[in-house]
C-alpha cells in the first residue's frame, strides 16, 4: 500500500507529464517558442523581463 506522500508525488508527476505533453503539441509549442524569442530579444537588447506573483506564484517568479 502506497503512503500518502507517495500518492501525492505520483499525482504531481502525472500532472507534470500531462502539462508537458500539452506543451509539446504544435500549437502550444509555437506559443512557447514565440515567448522564448520575445524574451531573448528583449534581454539581448538590454531589456527587462518583469515577473510577478502572489504567494507561491511570487516565489516561483523569483526562480527565473
């Protein structure tokens, strides 16, 4: 019998895999690549990338 922690970890990994599969689809991948080009272009031209969040999202934003 799996522990609560093991079940939680498995569910998180399954959600992550589903998200990765969705992003790898052509339409989603195009949007990700467009964002990469936009951010890269800005940074190469002395621009900025401003990120924000509230609570856990703010902590996630700090990791960029």
